């Protein structure tokens, strides 16, 4: 069922948050979108971020977590990963807009003289640019509903232009075309043994001061919301009682769509948008996935070796890919977080001995490189399943050059510019790049897989497309040297000849990829490399017993 098929206008839902950050606006938006999609509607989600960076591409992972990359090469907020994993629908540059990009676009127009000498102001020029970006997604005609998540909390100075733009859109779009969902916290005070609604009341009051009245209030809580609490919130926040939705803490984010279905969030949204839809949300496949995730019949431990392990969100897509692959294998994947700086030649055997598989994570810079190389050597020599992503693949190349080819000084020019054997080197088109933002090899590129390779067996086809985010690559000058010593280059970009995949055949599972497969794994389509890596870990674990 598609509204646009009946020549009806795209509808818009805005998700705001109050009281505190990290309440889960992205998960609520994704869950609602999944329920609406399961009713046959075409849905996408957009994120508006209030920070002044043009995009997250130049942000340290400690600052903002993972930088998520789309097929069209946009460096975006990690919430877009949630959107894709829940909906199994690809996002694009248009799905993530920052204050920085809004101001950049407006100031570029001003410099060109597009405003004909008028004074450029927050209202109307900045708000008009925000509205243009919001409507851009809906005007494509592909979606019945566009859900827009507004980052930050109401009351934050930097969020005010976004809220003002939404206020204006209510008048621009007309009745029954948009609604606002406000996510708040209802804390439980242990000493008083009661839930407190005052933070929600204050949060809604702040939203009202911006000219917006929430249509639905979603209450994040550790305890069930009794009916009297719901009535109190409804009374003081000027909404109907059945527009107060309970969002209890869940064991896993993938339970939230089912909790929202139970609370009838999708029904309420459709009613308030005047959308007639008599289909119930078909969540059977989702429930099957959740059942397998919650009832595994085996367990493996995977070592994730990286240098941002203190902040798990730096590897968010990798973690979720293991959830998807684990469910596919009916296996619980325990991740052992290992900081690469803590690994040495002396302790690597002790740290690796109880692992069923090792993933060396992506990253940039010299810090922690030695530990990653030591880890790769240990798992290669001891036949432990190995998976290297981006920098992880490059570390596998360097390790092989040093310990198999005998090139003791082999390295990447990212770390040692004048290394004797630059087996990893800066891409030619990156040599004269000065601006760091948006200038890497970004987005989806094709890859041709070699016959009889592990990669082709995993994918079940000869041609694939995967997403990239890197500046350095394997140096093809040394390709024959490696091949003569047993390293297989099983994936090559057909357009430019760049190496995409390496593997070893005299090993139970040893594969490194230059791209980021974690960015394409979803609940409904777990990534095949992760699925096969977890299976190899299961087999290795069984063989140890």
C-alpha cells in the first residue's frame, strides 16, 4: 500500500527529545518507521544534527562515535546505521543534515549574490534552508512518510533554528500532514518509590516555548507507567491520554519495535496523520530474528582489537553486525574488547588463547599499530579465524610482509613516510589533498571476486559492491611478491585495479577487506562475511573441545 500511489501528499513526523541526551530518539524513530513499513507504507528517516561540523567525517570517534557512510559517499551520524539496520532501506546524503551544512549552503549563496544584497538572517534564510532540506526527501515522491529526528535536547541554543523551522512547516504543510513526537524521561526516585513526571512537564513546556505542541509523548522509563501517571502527563502536557506512550527499557534495541507495537504507537500516528490503513504490522520475520537472538544454542568469544574500545559506539556497526550474524547462526557472540595498545609480543598469546576468532578493527593513525600486527601474526600462525576490516586488512599485509616475505621494515606510509617497503601507500588521488573533510575514497565501489576464492564462496557471486572510507591502499607494486609467498588477492576493483580483499588458503578462515562490510549488515540481511566468520568461530570452538 502506497499513499503516493493514490496521489496523496507525503506526510512528515518529527521526533524531538528532552530532559537528557541518549534517551534513544533514533531507536524510537527507527521502531516507528519499521512498524509503518510493516503495514505496507514506504518510509524513510532523516537526522538533523545541531553541531557546526559540516559532517561527522572529521570528528574523532571519541567525540561522536562511529562515522556512518552511505552508498553515495556521505559521512553521516551513526543513527543512520540504526535506520538502515531496522528498515533495510538505503539512506543518502539527504538523510543527514547538520547546522554546519545549513550555514555553509546559506553563506555560499550569499557569496554568490543569490540573496540580491538582502541582509542574511537566521529567520528566514537559515530556517528556509532547513525546511528545504527536510522537504527534499519527501519531494522525491518515493516515500509516504518521512520521519525526521532532531538531534540534541529542546532548550539547547543550537537546536532552536531547527525547532523554529518545524514550527513554520506546520503552517506550510497544513493540517493532518505532520505531527511531533516528543521523547522524555520519567525517572523513578527510589527513596520516594515513585515515578516523577515533572521533568517531562518542564521538557514539554520548553518545547511549547519554541511554538511546538507535541502530539504524542513517548516516556522513557525503567518501570511501567500506571494509568494515573499517564493521565497526569496528558493533563499537564495538553495531549490525549492514549497519546502518552510507555517506552520501557529493553534487553535489546531490537525489542523496541515490538514494545511500540504493543503500545499502539503506529496506530496513533496513522490516526493523527489521517491515514487509513487497515493492515496490522506484519512483524513475523522480525520476531523470528528476535527469537533466534534471544535463544542461542551455542556461544563463541570474538576478540575485537581496536584503539577506541573505551567508547563502544566507535564500533557500533561492527557490534550490530555480530548480533545479526549471531542470530543467523543461532549463536551468542560475546565480544572481548582488546585495546591494541595493551598488546605486546610478550602477552599476545595469553590474551588470544581463549578466543574463537579475532577481528582487527578499522581506524586511522599510528597509535596501537604494533599491537594489531602482533595479534595478526598470532592468529595467522595459530590458525585462529581472522577478519580484518580496512586498517585491519592493511595490518595483515604488513605482518605478512615482515614475517613471511622477510621485509622487516615493511610499513604503511601513513605511519612511516620513508619506509623501505611501502606495502600500504597513499592513493594517487589523495597525494595533493589538503582539506580533510569529505575527500577520502567514500561510498560504494564495485569489486570482482576471484574464482574458487573464499570471498566468492561467501558471497555466492562474482561481482559485489561495498562501501569505503580510506585514503591508503595496498601498493600494487608488490603484488607478485605476495602472491609468490601464498597471499591471495581475491577481490579487485575492476575500474582501477585496487586490491579489495586478501585471504589465505592454508588457514581455516583468514580474510581482510579494504571496505566496510559492517555498514551494509541489517536485521533482514546479515552481512555474509560476518555470518561466515561467526560460523568459522563456532567450528573452531567445537574443534577445541
